[in-house]
C-alpha cells in the first residue's frame, strides 16, 4: 500500500512527529472527525499505544464487536485486523463498519479458507465444526459454532460427547481444548498465529529464571502454552502463579494483581493496557519481539484517512453473512462469550 501523507494543510500539523501538544491536537482531530461521522472508534489490545489511547473503547475482538452491536453510533471504525471488522459487521449488519486498512490481515486466519474447510468436513461426515473467531466470515459460514480463547472449552463441552469435533484453525488452542476436556474425538487444524507460535518454552524458562517471583500470564495461542502447563506441573514454573488466559482475562487479572512483576506471553501491544490498569506491577513481555506486523499497520495517517474518506468499508455477501452470524450467535447463546482472543 502506498503511504498516506497527512500534512499541515489538512490538520495543521505533521502527525508523523506528533508528541505532547501535537499528539493532543491529533487526538482532538480524530475525535472531531469521529463525531462528524457519527462514528465510534474501537481498538484491539494489540494496536499501538497511540491508537489505543485515541479510541473510544479498547479490548479483545469479540468484546469490541459486542460494543459495536450495542452502540448508538451508525459507523464503526475497527482498529484491528480484517476478520475482527468482519465479526463486528456480522453483529452489526445495519451499521457501516470501516477498517483503517483492508491490508491488515491475520496469519492465523489465513491458514484455512472456506474451500479447505469444506474438504475437511467431507472427510469427516457427522463432525461438529468449531471455528475460533480468528477466522474469516466465509470460514465462519461453514462452521456450526464459533468460540473464543476463553470459552473454547465451554463451547466444545456443549457438543454431545459422542459427536466428533473439528476444531480450527489454531493448533495450540485446540491442544488446550483437548487437554481441558479430555475428549479424544477432537481433530485439530494445524494452523498457528506466527507471533504466538514464536513465543517458545525457552523464552519462558529464561524469563522465569530471571524473574523467579513473577506472575506468568500465557495466551492459549502461544506455542509455549502446553509447555507452560507441563513445566508448572513439574515445578519448573510457579504452579499457583502460572495462568493460561485470553487477553480480556489478562486485563481483569491485572486489575487485581499485587505481584511486583508479571511476565506476559502474548503480542506486546497487550502490555499497554495492562500497565494502564495497574501501575503497581511491572509487566514484561515473555518475548520482546512478539509484535504483529498486521496489527501495527494501523497508524495515525490511516485512521485519519479512514474517517475523512469512509474507507475501507467492510461488506459481506448475504449468503455468507447469514450462516456466519448464526455460528457466532450460537456461541453467545450457550453462555458468557468471554475474551475474543
């Protein structure tokens, strides 16, 4: 994508160098444009701090989509990746949903498409298909029910025990579900988030050795999640201080945390929200290189362009939207939706 230049003629400053008063002016301009467009700005926990701070709401993808569905605003600006904006559109079909750049994809969502899922289903007739919300609308349309990282176990347990399950697309979340439910009739798609997969058991061992009294928060998409459970069981990690949880649950845990240090195994954008809700604890990344380039595509220039030009708008064909919405609504109907991812 070509860069978008925002100069002095448009907002009276160069936002690329915005700090202090200039940053406040940029934020004021974003809020002014949002008000003029009857728009609410939603930012995922993995966005850069400046985008998180200018948004009306910050959270995980499903929580933000539910906010979108309940807001009175006619326009939703979703600062995240493409599948998240699609989910917001599924739950808010009558609202205009914009994403600052349609090029912000997801390596995990891209590991499976609708054709591949249809082929997998044909090889496993009678199986129930559980799709993580980190998938495209077209994939959701082929699923029986969706799940989030915090309610995946509950969703699978809502399916009769003798019904085979196809779980997709994240292999590490699928392994967590297999372990937690004890079910042997779950087949897992071998997809992964490149950022979470890169957080390794070695990272955990190294960081815990350096911070032996720290709380340990691990996202279930991480390649180290299974190892963290095993290491805690072996006594190599603090079993009472090692938790596998979604990003939304991490924020809730941080609010109550009294530990001096916490090690966080997920995308590094998460640290900003944790630090905002708790200044008593030092939050450190398990792997400081765990940054998603897709999440970081959204910037000040693209957000301003989005608000000024009404781009990029999310549209979903009706024949895909209806079954995809049904899969999301089935998930919500069985209980608390929990964290998006």
